[in-house]
C-alpha cells in the first residue's frame, strides 16, 4: 500500500521542475589513498544530518551515497536532486530520467526533493506505516537549512541527510586526503579517515550499482512447459 502511494508521487515530482598543500621547504611523504571497496563499514544513516565541509566534502558525500546504494539498496531510498547528481557523479540532465530502481530518486531540484520527502513522511505518519524504505537525502542544502531542520523536527527518525553547503547544524570537515575532523555528535558516525574518490570512478560505480539492481528486480523468466507426448 505504501509503495502504491509513494511511487506515483515520485514520478510527478520527477517532472517538476586541486593540488596537495605541501610546504616548499619541507619534504612530506603523501599518504597512500584508502581504497574504497563495496563493504566500507560506513553507515550513511548513523546520524540524522551529517553536514560536510572542507576540500574533501564532495568526495565524502559521493562515498556515503554510494554506500547507501551498494550496501543498503534493498531497504533504502537515496534522494539526490539533479544538480547534485551532476556535481557528485557527472550525470547529464537527461540521464536516468526513466530510472526504474527502487533505491534511487533524482528529482529536478532541491525544492522538489524536499516536497517529496515532506509528503512521503506525512503519508507514513498519517497511515502509521512503519515498513517503508529508509530515506536518505544527499544534497547541497543551499538556503533550505531551516526547512530541512523543520522536516527532521516534525518527523524524528523519519529521514537522514548528507548535506553540503551552508548547513547550520553540526558539520564534519574532511581534507583532500580524506582525514576527518568531526564534532562529538558526528565522530561516532565517521572514521578518522575516509577513502577518496573521483567523479569518474563514482559515476562508474553508480551506474554499475543501478544496473545490478535493475537486473535483480527483473522477474525470473518463465520456463515453457515441456510438450506432452501423446499416449499410445
């Protein structure tokens, strides 16, 4: 019942609208990159809102979004506004317009994404539904910090967010090597160091994850019954 209410609304919303900083006088051995594997041990849902800042913020948002899509696709829905899908993964305006996966929704902009979340959470509250997918917003919060915080206040535990931009709540700073400096409220949700990832690699992993999910969602082909031999 919940899916019947949710996904038609999603389709209506859909139509809406650097170099390392090393001293020149000191030799510094660069840290080897942390590999990003399918099982990262990260939990994108560990905090209601994870604000990200610093030179590694975008890469961190990519990794957290991919973790949700690769490790939690059966139980979560990642909502990424189109401008953020472009910034994080290099997706064009016409890519994934007909996406049929249950784990990813790309509305036209942040306003449309928030309108979807507000409506979906209100439906769940009004119907008492408790078996819906976990909701994760990954976006630049732009000038909507108050609106996003109000959404969390009205529906505690209803959704989580990975937020870039001028988020007014707690923020974790990541540098271009993936080192994390987080306040106590976020420290337990993030490791001391995160893997880094380019937009090209992130795009490839995103498309691969979606292709696997689409394949998994296809019903198994029916086997044609064997012809009966006429009895003699």
